[in-house]
C-alpha cells in the first residue's frame, strides 16, 4: 500500500456529528459563533446602557424648547410688523378726504410732503371707486398709471369690490424686485367705498424682512421665512431667496408632510426631528407665512458631547476588555486550524509531490480534532492520494503518446499557444533537431521568409478565417537549409483553439520543385494548384480508354468492383463573397477549398478546377456507395466551414453532381455534361446537396 493510501486509510473512520443535518454547523463553528455572540451581546448591552444615560433626554428637550420659543418669537415679530404696516396705511387712508380724491394736485402734495407716514412705504397708489388710478408714487416720485404692475392693480380692484383691507402675496419673480402690497378701502361717513389706497414694501426692506432678520449663513442653523406655497422669502443665503423650500435639507421633508395634511402649524409653533435636523415651525396668520428654524442636531447637542465622549471611552474600555477575552478564547479553539494550515503549507511548498514513507514521517502530522478540522484533513489526504494516482495515469499516457510519436512515420507536433509540447521523431528528422531542442519552441518561429512575405501572418490570417490551416510552408532546418513542407494544422478540440493545436508536416520539396518546371504549369491551375480542365479531361479520357480495354462489360459487373465515380462541384453563394469582400477574398476562398478537396482525395483520386467556382473530383475504381460517401463528406466539410473576412462571416455550401463511370463510356464531353447537369439539378433542388445523375454508354 502506497503512503497516500495509508494516509487515506487512517481517516476512514466515521467522523463525529454525522447524524446531524447537513446545514447544521460543526462543533468548532458552533463554539466560535457562541463566543462571538456572547462578546457582541455583552459589549452592545454595556455600551447602550452607558450611552443612553450620557445623552440625557431632558437636556435634548430643553434645547428643542429653546428653538421652538425662538421661532415663535420671530413669528410674533413678523405679525407685529404686518399689523404696524396696516396701521400706518390706515392713518394715510384717514387723511384722504373725498375732496382730496377729486383734486389730484392736492392729493399729490399731501402724499409727497404733507404726510410723513407715506415715506414708510416704498410705493403708494390711490385709486378711485371706478378703478381709475389717481396717484402712482414710487420711491417718492410720480410714475405713470400704466406702469402699475397688473398684480398690484388686481389687489386694488379686489379692495374696491370687497371694501376690506388686504395683504397681497409675493409680487414679482426676482429677489431684487420682490414686494408685498397692503391695501385699505377709502370709506365715506355712511360706509360706502369711495376709493382705495395701497402701500408697497420691498421684501428685504426694514419694514418687512430685512436681511439682518436671519442669522448669517451657517451649516448648523438656518432661519427661513417662506410662503404657504413653499417660496422662500428670507434666508441666510441671499441666493436662496425666492427658491423652493422643498430643496432645503431637513425642512423640505417636513414641508412636504405638512402640505399633505394641509393643516398649517399653530401660532405657538411646533418642533420635529427630521433625520439629523431639528426643525421648528411657526405661522404668521395674516399673510399666511411660515417661520422655520433648521438646526443640525449634532451641533445642538455639542454641550453634551464632552459627557458623551467620556461615556463612549468607558464603553470602549469595557468592549475592549471583552473582545480581548473573546479573541483569546477563539485563538485557543482555533489551534487545530493553525496546525491544519501549517500542514497544508508543507504540501503547497512541495508543489503537491508525494514522498516516500520516511520523508512523509518527517513532515508535520495532520491535526486531529473532532469536527471541521477532522473532515478537512481527511479530504486533503484523499485528494493527495487521488492526485498521486492521476499523476501516475498522466505519466503513463505521456509515455504512450511519446512512443506513438517516436514510431509514427509522419511529422507531428502538438502545440499550445504555438509553443511545442510534444513532437514526433519524423518531424525532428525533417527539421534536423533533437526532440529536446524543439520542446517549448515557437513552431511558427521556424518559418523561413519567402519573397519578402510575412508567412507567420498568413498562417494567423488563415486560422482566423477558416479555423484550420492547410498549405505549403518554408521551414528553417537546424543546418540553415530550407524545407518545404505540406503543413496541416487544426485545433485539438474543434472551436476551442486554447486547448492546443495539432500540426502535421510532410516533405513536399521535390513536389514543389516539379511544380516549378514548365510542364507542371501547363497542367495545373495557377490559383489553386489543382489540375486544370484540359489535364483533367486528358486523365479522364485515359481512364475511360483503359477500362474499355481491361475487362468485358459483363465480367466487370459480376466482379463487384467499382468502375469509378465523377463528381462535379459548384460552390454555392460564392458571388456573395466576391461582391461583399472583393476578388482577393474570393481567391482566398477558392484556394482554401482547393486544399480541402486535395486533402480528402489525395490518396484516392484527382481534384481539378474546371473554371470559376466549378471543381471536379475523379475517383478511379470507387464504387457508387463510396463515391456518394465522399461527396457527402465534402459537402458537410464545406457546410461546417464558416470563413470570416474583414470582420464578417460567410456561409457557403456545395452543390454536387455525381455520375458513376459505368462500363462502355468513351466520350469525355458526355460524361462531364452529365455530371454538370446533375450538379445543376442539385442547385435547382435547393443547393448544398448531392444529386445522382447517369450517362448512358454508347454501343
């Protein structure tokens, strides 16, 4: 039994608490939770008790009462100012007799020089019973009747109609021109209205709301006067005058709640705690204004902070003592976890390598403690045992893979991120390296330059476009020579290049040299390097002639051997690629299709480009079933191929016409025509399919 197996057997006994529910915490966690809960409850209880006694609710009540009295006093002061303004206006009204009302010149002299009370107001108007404005005096100067604000004229008309004094709402929309209008009816002895007089005070005037009424702008306290509709009349910050009270922190919430009940605060005032603000409100009855004091609660309680800090220090000392005791208890209880961590670090530092029995005995032992530590230690030993077995299995597979690579007569390289992880001996022989010299090297770094073209970039582009690579590449040998190899590369796992790539290499130097000869150029298509049409027809003619002379027709049919199959292929939707991406991309698609055809039929037949996007495949000696299987494999391969160029993907298909080469055929043109018609029938049937055609032998 191996050391890991012995260690795993040591922990095979049943752990404690196996009968408990799976969600129930283990004993160590229960102990830690219990200690933490006791510490929190004890500290919280002591802190709450000391803090509650330090705050002093009675002190808070006195501070709130003081602010409430202040707001009430300011509201009474404003009410008295309004009342005083009305009395002054009433004295002016008593001085205006019916005779003066009919004599504008005398009335003008009286208002400008005869009555000092007129100077109390910033503006004054006198209107007759019919609504005609007799005097419009502004800041001691006469103004045109047409200069009267429509809102002011409306209040004069209402006084003439109702015969009662009025206090207007806020007039004007700018803080500099904001004003309030007081009106008083002019009555005859019998109580009939003969006119009306009005006095206007600017909002910020000494007779109404001077700026000195509010405290300087401070973050801890604000005295604010505002209307029932929420328009600010007085504020420590002049920029906020005529703003909305709903934007004021603390006060906005109280105002919204009051508007919801539609019950104005009493004249005596009221105080509420809104978040961190103390808000006191009192109303001024006649103009329906409200006075508010908004203070920061923490600032109001500043006198109590000294006592509060002392209480918090005491609470902190008690809490600290309790926490120290709790931590000491938790450290004692968590000692097995520390031992477990120490043992785990030994495993990590050894990189998971398992030792022999003597070396394992020198390591720190796995800790023994009922509960979580016991379970974790048991799991670790079993994982180490499993890792040991897995590594042995991996090593066995690696040896088998290397044996395969050493004996396969094909150049093979396995790469991850283009770096070689395994390589066959045949690939090493082709490149002139030892296997150890190629391990870890970048395979594409072995590419030789060719005619100034970045070959590696071409490989990357081919992989990006098609997901595979198939072509001829120049490779640098260790001795400095150049090896031309037919290279095929594809991901180990389709659709996941990150898992690595498989590359096959075949020496094609001689074949390439042959292609460079003039005879090769006469028989091959320069774009796809496949047979051209004339060479394909010549080989088909030779094949038909040989079969006609080889065996009689009857004996060939009885023997069961295949007479051969001709495939006529047309690439579906190729014009879309040409129109959308250009002819260069179209040529790249044709070259890739040629490599795909050549890879499939290289050992069993010939592939040729007949022209444009039309190709042909000749399979000598193939049966009809084998030819159909090959055609379906080619069609499926093109269907699964989704090239991507210029950030756009394309979907292609392959329409294939299949004609069996029955005995007696001699006319190449007739055979090709029959295959072409079968391909045309496949296109008419919906494209991307195989259609079986026939050609009759000529007697």
